[in-house]
């Protein structure tokens, strides 16, 4: 059989040619995927170099996956080179030296964590109160968080309790129960300073003290104190409202009395000055005409005295009867009073012929009747 006869595969046949070389297969026309598969087939074909080829492929794949790294948006990568801090990887694709040269520890830097607890605390005035703590925090420095302290979460819990005890211990019970806004701000500042001093790498985002109440053993007594304080505030508010109402009225009444007094003072002074001036004029007139002035003064005095009195004059002009009347009954009572005629006051005498011969005269009307 010829050496170069293609397809010969009889017994004792040698696939090599006369020169000891393996004859090459004819390439298929067109290339493409068939050519690529043929190349891989040649790479993984038999022979002594097959194991080393597999080792090279595995090493290449390991090298690719060990040097390429993808950090998500929520993560930060801490790179260690031979166990020592090298750098921090921000979100995105990165390349690094393969292990064991460099290692990466991913830390979730945007996740918010919470810590809550009830802490019994003594206030400045010696009262015990249970204060509820609610702390929101996240990782601010990944390097410090991993290597600054052994257990950052435990440090945060102890620091939060210490901050609350310190700030509540400086405040009285009423402030802790009713005005915790300023107290919350002070606790947050103290806690953040403590976390930085202990190198925890944590950042406090929010601190709340939502509730503060006394222990259950003294709750009844505390409720009594609260009710008494509420009653006190109610009484104070009522007193202030009453004061705001009555004080302006009292001031108005005082101003009115003061004005009335001033008016009375002015009128009295003017009346006194007028009387003094009138007396001076009467003195001058009395010096010039004593008899006339004296008679005029007597008539004015009598007129002044009799002006406010009810009087009845008898028909003979010789009898004067004064009848006192109650001023509170007014003019109607005076008009309804029975009239005393001259016959009742001075009946005619049978012995006096001259009196009987006189014609009867109607009584003179009183001053009040003349006014009506």
C-alpha cells in the first residue's frame, strides 16, 4: 500500500508519512466557527502538554476573577495589601492585585441601622425615670469601622446609655417629662463626640427620646403629683384670666372716681370763690343801704327756707301750718295729699260778726302747685 494513500487504515498502517510527520487535515472551506472549534480541539488534544494547558487555563480564569472587582452603589471596598490598609474603592468596576497580594472587604456604607432601649436614669432632683432611647446610625468611615474598634455596635450602645445618663442627670424631672427637645440635641452631640473618640467609624443620623415615664413602683404617686401640678396650672390660669378682667375695670373705676373728685373740687372752689365775691358785694351794698339790704337778705333767706317745704296758710293770713311730707313720695304724693281748707284750719267764730261778714277767700296755692 502506498504511504501517501489517503484514508488507509489497514492493520499495520502508520498514520505518519515517510518523513515521520503527521499528515495535516485539509481545511474546510469557509472557516468561521468550524475553524475556531478545530483550534480548541488542537489545544485540548492528546499529548504530554495537555495537563499544563489545563493548568494555564485555570490560572488565567482565576487571575481574571481575582483582579476584577465590581463595587455596588451601596458598598465601599476596603483594600488590604499584604494585610495593611491600601485604599478605599468607590462604587464601580475596579482592578486590583490578585490574592494573596491584595484582599477587599466590602462594607455597606449607606444602610441605616437602629438601636432602641429603655434606660433607668436619676434626674438632678433625685427622681428615677425610665427614658426610651432610639438611635439611627450608619457607617461613615469604612476603614475606621473595620479597624478602629473591635465591636462598633456594642460601643455605640454603651456610649448612647452614657450620654443619656449624663444629660438627664443634669436636668430636673419636669424637663425630662415635658421638654425633651433640647435634651435630645445635647444627647446627639455627646454621642457623636464619643463615637469619634472611640474610633468606631459610625455616624449618628438621628436621636430620639420618644418617651419618659416613672417606674411602675411609683407610678400612682407620680400620677398624683402630675394631677396636682395640672390643678395648680389651672388655678394659675384662672387667676390670671380674672386679673386681666378685673384690673382694667378697677383702673377704669379709679379713673372715674378721680375725675369725679376733680370735678367736685373744681366746682367747690368755684362756688366758694363766687360766694366770697358775692359776700364782698353784699358788704358794699349793706354799707350804702343797710335797711334795704337787710330786708332783701331776710326775704331771700325765707324764700330759700320755705322753697323746699310744704306749707299751708290760713285764710285769715294769721295762721301758718307746716305739714312735713316724705320727699321719696314725689310730686304725685304731694298732689294726692288731702287739701286743708281754711274752714278746717281756722273755722269761723260765731261771736265775731266782723269775721262772718268778710267774704271768703280761696286758699293760696302752694309753690309746688304753682310750678305744676
